[in-house]
């Protein structure tokens, strides 16, 4: 029995109607404690029990991509561990990789609350957090200190998602990203240029080819250690704009593209009124994540895979709740996938359920490795 889905979720979501941001803060505080004390009791005991319950190791799920080894393709998306305070515990929750941030060069409080809302009828969330974080210097200090203190390496790749500081003018955005990258370059396994959040004024305009090229050019000039760099794009871009970003990814030798961030679209939502504000989702600013994003993010993944003939790695994110959702993203062309909203709704056992389901899908399709499933839809279409 999944106690989270049977008891905890109904209690916190429905009966107590717990504020989503408060609940997130309590969760990250607990995970931070586990992460920072995992080498000694009682945290070491808790960590061991989590690993026994939530982790699934199988060679068929392993991949080596852009120089990094991933024990499985399911990762934690950016936004949950904004300051990297729980970096050392994500592998014990079953994840094959985790993305920290979004972090900005300047510390910032984000947008005023309330700024995070559940839409349970839609299996979705609406957020307008606004990159609230302690800043790149604080993250760098935290990661350097915790790694030294615990004297261990993290057994999964850790990405760092970089955003633009709100106080930085758009014409100075490239330097702002560079400042963060310089502080964190030695502490992340890969980096993500986030130009697609709808919650920082003007940020999405940085997806324009000329503005994005300035950022990527500056980062790659600094990137002496050749850390893999991704760009994370919005689901609301037109196909021509996505094609331009693919061209830039090739020009600047990016490791790949993350598809996609939250959407500003509101069509098809069942939720009529958000309880905390008394307004409809259409009247509230912010990005929608979760199930309503699923189809569109898969379409974008498929488009990128087709345009690149599968030569550019894609990390797929948006609307993943079940093994079937994960399989759809992977066979559309995603080498890796990320979860966040689905994990909140489905609970900590979700990752293991997805991995078990993916192994079953491999067997059904006569495949011996998850890498053989990447782009399988497109390969079959070409075969026809």
C-alpha cells in the first residue's frame, strides 16, 4: 500500500488544505537535514531505509551521455531544491540525476506570496515563484562545504539551473549568467541556461536567437572544463523559434535541450476557481506545470528529435506521472526525463514505479537497454 497516496496526500491536500509553499519548505528542510547528516545516525539509518524502499538498480536503465553516467533516466527537475541544500540525498530517493536551482547571481526573494497553487482537478500546479533563492555565492558555499564535510561524492550527476537576476537589465543578462557560472562551474556536473520561466519580467525574450547567442557565446568562452551546457525552452514557442534554438545549440556545441518549462496557456483546464485567491486560473499570473503540459512537451521533444535526427540529447519534462508517460517521452526522443509536479502528486514511490514500468516496456519491445528506446517512435515511422 502506498501510504502517501492513501493517507498523506488526502490529509495535506484536501482535509488540511495545507499551503503548498509551506509544505514544500518543511519537506526541503527535512531533506536538507538528511542530506547534511547522512553519514551519521540517525540520518544514516533513515537514508538506508529510503534506499531500500525507493531505489531500483538495473544495468538496462543505465546510460552514459555527454560524458556523464546516469544510473537511470528519471531525474528531479529544477525548482524543488533551489539552493542545493539537499544535494546529497536525491540519489537515495531513487533519482538517476537531480537539477538544482534555479539560482541567480544576486540573491532575491522572488514574487510576493501567495505564489504557488495546486490545481488537483487538473493534476497540475500554478506557480509564479520568481526565482526565489539565496544566490549563486551561497549555493557555491553550501555545495563546497557539504561535499567537503561529508567526504563523499554524489553517486548521480547534479545539474545546476541558472537564471537571470530580476534586477539585472536584459542587455546585461549574458554577464549575469556568466557571473553565476564562474562561481559554480566546479560544483555542477552540467549546467542549464534557463531563459523560459514566465515569472521573471522579460526573461522569455532571451530565447530570441540573437540574445540567446550572446549568453551562450560568453558561457562557452569561459567553459574551460567543458562542462555540458543545456538550454531550457518554453512549450509556448513557435516551431520556427525552436528551430532557431536547435541551430544555436549546434553552433555553440551545447550538450542538449531541456523541453519544456511551464506553460502560460490556460485552455482546457477543469479548475474554475483557485481557493486561495477566489480567482480563476486565467486571472492569475504564472506558469502551469503537470498533466496539462504533457502532450505539448512531448510534441516539442518529437520535433527536436526529428530536426536533429536524434543527434542532440533531449531532457524531457512536463506531465510525467506514470511509466506510460515516461515511455512516451523517451520514445519521442528524450534520452532523460525529469519530474516535479507528478512527484508531488504521486509521492516518493513514483520514481521506482516508473523505473519498474520502463523495464517492463523494454521487455515488451524486445529491447535490452533504455537507450534503444530513445526515439523509437520516429525510428518506427521511418521504417514504415
